[in-house]
């Protein structure tokens, strides 16, 4: 059993949108390595904004982000990706001209055998034979593109993988497979997983749950203590969870 250490530290982080409204407000956070951490909370609470700030897609107005103790606040998304941060968008990105194989090989950093591609796509409930030569264009359905994007993050085997609402737009069977994949990664301690989700099934497999509301951490703690309070009536209005289906 490995002892976990701090992989990400966030100090006094704030971020404002162009009209001046503060979306992330003086937020402090510490994430331990090898854990599955779920981030939940009401719509508009700042979850995606926080993920973008961590991935380097947005620059904070103030505060610091440290990865393994090193200040990465000034680094852009490419530099942070090189250091081991991978981000799967809420809305998948399409890349005209690139095939699914190209994209997964780019993510993995080298050639992949058909068997490896099959294993990766199988983790998100896709059959490789039908997909590896498909172009990442509009001919893919929203759910297919979303699952391929998730597979690219899995292919990266990053130190810190961030998934923004992986449940959004994918069918129940693929979602079940994905939840199993997250559990496998957690069991094998393959990096740290930060998963933004409204799904009780994701929250139920988390080591830690963060509830974000109004740009601040409302609650953070082990699943065993946070989830019961999220499921009771007192918190239902603050953070309605999706219990069935996707
Ligand atoms: N680029 C932007 N321009 C203007 N407003 C923005 C921008 N990005 C985020 N916001 C606003 O900031 C707030 C937080 O948005 P964010 O997407 O981070 O919330 P969220 O917690 O991820 O919500 P959801 O659960 O609906 O995905 C929202 O009110 C949103 O409208």
C-alpha cells in the first residue's frame, strides 16, 4: 500500500469573467495522489471553471496552483500537459482529418497495436474495429465523440486526469463500463482522477468528494461522510444528484 502525497495544491485562487463577476473566489484545495476525487455542486457553482484553471485553459486573476510542489500558475495548457495534466472536456472536441487511431496514438505518445486500441476503446464501451479508422468529425454522434475523448485521456495515463461530466450524453451501458474503468484505475492507483459529476454512481466510488458552490469549496471530505449528507433532504436543494440512468 503506497502512502499518498499531495499532487495538487491550490492557494487563494480567484477567477473573474470579463464583466467582472468573480466565478472562483479565494479557493484553497489540496488533492492527494492516487485518489479518485469527485467534484460536485449546483449548476454554475464553478466546477468547469476550476477544471479549466487547473488544466491551464484559463488564467486566474490571483492565487497559485502547485503541481507536486512546483508553481505551474504561469504555464499554458501545453506545458501543463507535458507535466502530466490531462483534461477531458464536457463538450468533446472534434478534429477534422484525424482518425480515432491518430488521436489515441497522439495521446499515448506512440504507436498502438490493434489490441491496445481495442482495450482503450473497450474501456469506454466502444468496439475498436468499428471506430479506429473513423475520422474525428461531425459524422460521429455526440456520445461516440465524448467517449473517444475520454479514451484519449485514458491513453495519456497522466499523473492527474480531469474529466468534466463524463456521464453527459453517453448511454447507460457505456456509462457502466466507464464507472468500472474509473474503479480499475483507482484500484491500480494509476494517477489521480478528478471527476466533475452530478452522478451518484460516480460519487459512490470516490475517495473524496468536493462540493463546490458559488466559486468556493462548500464541503470537502471522505465519501463516507460527505455523500450521506448530500443525499439527505437538507442538501437536496443545494446539490440535486442524478440517481438513475444518465
Ligand atoms: N467565459 C465565461 N464568460 C461568462 N461567464 C462565464 C464564463 N465561464 C463561466 N461563466 C459563468 O461562471 C459560472 C460558473 O460556470 P461553470 O461552468 O464553471 O459552472 P459549473 O459548476 O461547471 O456548472 P454546471 O454544473 O452547469 O456545468 C456560471 O455562472 C457561468 O455562466
